[in-house]
C-alpha cells in the first residue's frame, strides 16, 4: 500500500512497500515521486532509504533557509528557462546552471534533471525527463511544477520522516 504525502499536481512523494518484500532492514523501498502531475520515477522507483532521505532532507533545509536563487531569466517562461539551463549544463557551462539544481536524489531520480528557483514564496520546479524507454529517440520532456516553498519543505520532511521511521537501524 502506498502512502502519499503532498499533491501530485504540485509535488508528491508516495512511499510504498519494503523491497524486496522479505527484507529485514527496510533499506530499500518503493518510492514514487510526482511533480506537475507527472510521474518522475518511471525508470527506477526503488530507493536506498539512507541516501534518499539524506538528499531529501538537504533539499528541504536548503529551501527552508530560502537558499535558492531567484528566476535567472525573468523574460522567459519556466519551460524556456529549464531548456536554457539544461543546454548550458550540457554544453559544459554548468557553473551557472548548477546554482539552480535541486532534487538530485541518487539513482531513483537518474532520469530527471531538476532546476528550481524562487518566485516570492513560490518554488518553481522545472524538470527535464529523459525517458529513453518511453519516447522515440533521445527526446526529453519538460515538466513545470509550482509549489509554496513551505509546502515543499513539509512534503520532503514528512516523507523522509516516514521512510526513516519504518526502517530498522
């Protein structure tokens, strides 16, 4: 049974069963992540809990402190901003685009590149989904999610707490 924290339209983390089902430690769990109404963990939804929760807590703390840059290109749409940052990262100009990276959560999110920025109290999350198995060729899909910064922090913190609480140490 999956337990959902958050709203799929903005950001949700759905925590599922221990994997494999007979594992004694609970270090591997099924975790589905959604943003902007899109399922992000289509390639790998098995998370190694100690690392996964560490990354989520780091991002939650960064956003809680508002240690996130503001919009880098205000004259562009969020989709265009994402594509500009992604192109810079791919062209070796990653110093600038790196300042906007968020949600680097290890192998569970390997098919996703996330850039985020603050717009007042709202966190704008833009993601490039590389879905080699689902799209023809090397196509990428851009997803945009907008969420209040405090809600982002709450979703990640509660998901990390749930994952950690159910794990045998």
